[in-house]
C-alpha cells in the first residue's frame, strides 16, 4: 500500500465539483491564470470560479473552436488560459485548433475536459466521451492527467499551472472515493500503488479505481493477491517505473471507462511489448458507442464492474 493511500469510502465527491472548488482555492493564492468556457459553467463546475473571480473568466458561448483559438492567442500575452468544456467538445470539436494553434507552437494553454466515459450516464453516447485519451495521446507536446480523487486533482492542478506547455486534465461527473491523504506528492508519469500484491496487477484510473480495489478484496478471499495501480498520468508515462512495479506479478488487467482501443489498455500494451511481455486483459468499452441509462446499470451492461475484473483476473492468472 502506498504510504499516502487511505481509501476513505466515507468521502466521495465528483472531480468536476472538486475542480471548481480547487480553482477558487488556488485562485486566491495566485492571479496568473484565467478561465474560459463555452456555456458550460454548470457542467464543468467552472462557474464556482466565475462567481468568485468574474474579472478572470471569459464566456465564449457555444463556440469551442473560437475559445481554443482565443486561448492560444491569450497565452502569447502572458496569460495562462484554462479552457473548460466537456471532453467530447475539447477532444473532437475543437481538436484542430488545439493541435495546430496550441500544441504545434507549444503554447501555455491548459484544457480541462469533463464528462468522460459511460459514467456520464443518461446523457447518452453523444456526450459520453470514450475517445479523448486516444485522441489527445496522438498529439505531440501534450501532457495528459487523469486524477484518481480530489487530493490528486489538486496536486495535478498545481503541477499543471507551474508547467509551461499544453496540458489536458480530465475531470468527471460521478463521485469518486478519496484515495490519498494530505501528504500525497504527485510525480508526473508515475502510477501510484494503491494496494500491493503478488499474483496480478490491475491498472485502473478515474471511476474504475473503486471497482479495482473492490475486486482486489474479493480475490483476497479466494487467496489471490492483487496489486492495484492508479494510472493517473497518461502522457508521459515513466515506463521503467511501471515495469518495476508490475514485473513480479507476471500479468496485468487494465480497467478504464474509455474505449479499450487507444486508452489505458493500449498504453500498458505498448509498454509491455517494448520492455517486458506478459499476459494482458482489458476491461473497458469494447469498441462500441455508449448508451443512455443510469451509470451503475451501464457498467454492468458493458462488463466493467468489480465482478468483471475478477473474471479477467482468474482467467489471466492461468495464462502466466
């Protein structure tokens, strides 16, 4: 177990709400950033910051492409703009502007995308972004951060504002459990160990972490020891550190609320193939679109629960 990991199930908060609150907290400490949104103040929780600092917020209306281009321009005047919208719009509607106007010149623009995966629930497949990791990973000069809880989110936001260059930060709609205490130290590229184990490694991120830890408890009762890693930096990844953490277990299962093509599973596959081949199974959206429904029901329907992780763990251990 990571010395800073505590898994407090009594504390649950959505990352988008935690993001809005943390923006205000950091905004009181430093005045070097501004926020931009496209009529998404409520959905992204950036409205919490707008209400506190109205002179440091710009609303562009439903014009994500214009907003991204303006952010690029603002960054050349010494501002640190934070673009806020749903992940589907950040990673698809305004992707050309991000690629060409932000990432290519390596401008100091931060993009925060909310509403990832089928965990969005009833909003349905048009708003369930299951592609943002794969899209953003393909763009050079881009750091991708996906916090596991509100504590890691704050640490990542501080890193993001100090870092000079494009950053894509993922928040979310569903409440997540608290994983870390106040002494947590974020190290970009390194995936924290949330639970130690010897028989199999489960690599999870965001809302899937709770399922992974639940699966580890189930497997413990069966005499199987599961290591759980939090894939919180998606680009760059410290490949050497990852291999050190997983090599002894001999097999890996990934769990993500994202298409398994191009997401965490693909990242892990790339690293294992390059450095240390071993059996790998992927839990996630299996190359299909989402559906409208309650998030809990969708996780069952798409085979993404703790029970589903256990099935993959049992199968993959036999392949070692």
